C-alpha cells in the first residue's frame, strides 16, 4: 500500500506543477493577445493617417512639360 500512496502523492505533485504551468502560459497568452490588439489598433491609426495625406504637388515625369530645347 505504501507504494500506491507514494505514486498518488507523486501524481498530485505533478498535477499541481502542471496546473501552475498552464496558468502561467495562460497569462502569457493574455498578454500577447493584448499586445497584438494594441498593435492592430496602432496600424489602423497609421493607415488612416497615410490615407489622409494629400498627394504631392510635384508632377510626375509623365506630367512634366518637356524643356524648351526639345
């Protein structure tokens, strides 16, 4: 019976360790999800700002009139 009791105690210790590990990993996943959500929000803000920028007043090569010596 002593061997069975030792096995039960060993399994209980392993289970407690695994529960702690799962909880620590869960907290890391929560942190990473928050980080990703924050970065997605920042990217959306940047996209909005880039779309709001007015086009340049400088003409492209195709729109430029040729110099007078042509």
